[in-house]
């Protein structure tokens, strides 16, 4: 998912990447439509796994009815009424996104009976969250409070976003800049997003004093909520990274995905491990530790270019960068690269700590890759439209153990925000 925060803090949001555009969202109705059969049910919490800080993740074709998805890393998330272990719901095919912050679930994928409490703004009226993306697509909906359960870990009473809640969707244009609303699994390619990137909140201190900052938060102007206005919001009420709220194993995450044995694959399974250097399964043995800027950026050196707004992100389904020498696809694959034959490239990633590490990667013809029908495409790449940016998307993670260190959280690698691999 490409970062939206050329407005300010990078943690703001990321962009959901679909097959129709390399760094953009697909089309869709502005009305919330359920992609699940019937009404989603409530359930008790599932039994915790044997390894309490480890969650299974999978790259596959995505939830039913969502079309053809590639290089999407999914997991299962449980949410509960705060304090309850019986009034819960388990939702599958939630996108794991190390490029954003917070849990954002489609209203259509949530059980109405869960009836989560909605947050309010400074005037006591509903608080709404606006997530705008680089391609002008956007996610809009109220902030609610839930317990988030991931593996054997619980983050209690966490603000989350409910995307496309029908009660507020008539006001979605107040979030839009003329782009496409994310309202269904077909437009998102998932039932939600769990953002567990570099930062603790989606906006941080800027939104506590500046109501117009990034158009992140808005509140209703009256009890009927016929319109909204920008609002300040306290840190406590901002959408949050659940990992930073765990009692332990809360200084970062480790994405552990195997290499792809052949050129492509129908699916792939791996692990999302909480904590860095806190348990036997997350010990720190990386070859490189790259600290980031306060906005979450590192540098990428490629073909004589210095891309100083670069980042590493499971939520993007390809490697996205601008290189004029590579042909861009036409038709439905536009925005991705379509070289005549495979291209071998090498770049250097540089942290703010001046640590530099070379990374070799390949780029294949996207049209040919899509024709396989496979979900795992390690050589998929496209242009991003920002000369200063290299988005190291999910293909970067195949065959690597990649650590994401959260801001202000110490580890033996140093204090985040940082990347290590």
C-alpha cells in the first residue's frame, strides 16, 4: 500500500493497490454491500495458539467475491466488545499492512450484533475518520472502540475505523478529493486492514492541535449529522497500532515469509511474529538495521537516482518506483511494468543512520504474470508517479525475515522507527 503522507507524517495512511492500477484503487459503488453470505455472526474467542506471539499469515486469492488479488498478505483478526470474551467476531482475510496504522474493517464484514460503542469528538457528536490515498481513493467511516485479539495477544479498548458504515456513508464526499470510495471487499481486496507499521497512531500530535491536518478527523455539526467539519482529536481517541498496546512483545513485528520456489505460486503461508528480541522466535539476527526519518522514510539509490521518500510496506502488491527505461503495460494492466524479458536490477537502501545495504531484484512482464492466475508474484513491479519514492512492497518480503520497529519502543537494535532484515 503506497503511502498517502506527502501531506505530512508518513504514518497517515497507505494506498490499497489493485490490479487495475499499479498504485491505485479500483472502482465501486459508494453504498456498503455485504460480501459475506447472510449476517456475519458473533462468536467466542478462538483458543490461543501454542505460540502466543505468532499469527499465521497467507498470500492467496482473497475473500470471495473480491476478484483477482495478487501479493496480498492476509490474516485473521478477532474483535470483541471491550472486556468480553463471548461477544466477539472473528474476521478472515484482513490485509496485513506495515505501511499504515490501525485496524480498519468494512462495515459489511462486521456483525451488527457486536454493537461497538462509537467515539465522539470534542462537542460530543460522532467522530469520523478520513483515510485518503495517493490515487484519490479513500476510506470513510466512524471511529469505534473494540478489544483486538491477535494470536494470544489482546489490545484493549482500541479506537478502530469502521469503513463505509451506512449510517454515515451519505457524507463520504466530505472525505473524498474526487476519487473512489472504498466500500466493499471488491474495492479493497480484503475485509479490512490491520495497520501495524512504524507508528503508534495514525496522525499523532499534529491532529491534537490542528483540526484541518490532513483531513484525518471530522465530527458532525448536529445530532442528525447532516454535515461534518474538521476537528482536533486527542491521542487517546486516534486510530491506533494494536501491537504497541500489547502488555509484552510490543516493540515491533517480524514478517517471516518463505522464498518462492518457482517463478510464481498459487498461494504462500508464513508468520507474523510480535516483538523484537523478546522471545525465542523473534531474536534479532538481521544483516542490516535501517533507522528512518521521523516521517518513516529511508533512501533508495537506483540507476543514479536518490529516492529519499522510500519505505518498506507489506500492503503494496508490487515494487513501485519510476524508471523510464522500463516499458509500462497497456490496457487493464496499466501502471505495472511490462518489459519484453525479465530485467535484473540492483538498488541500495540507506537508513538515516547511514547504514547502506544492496538489494537485487527482478522485474517481469506484469501481463504475463497475471496470465498465470497465481496470487504470489515475486517479480511484479510498476511505476508510482513520484520520482522521490521507492515503495518496497510485498515482493521484498519473500524469502526474508523483516522487522518493523515501532516509534519510541526500544530493542537491542535501537529505538524505532526502524527497519531490519
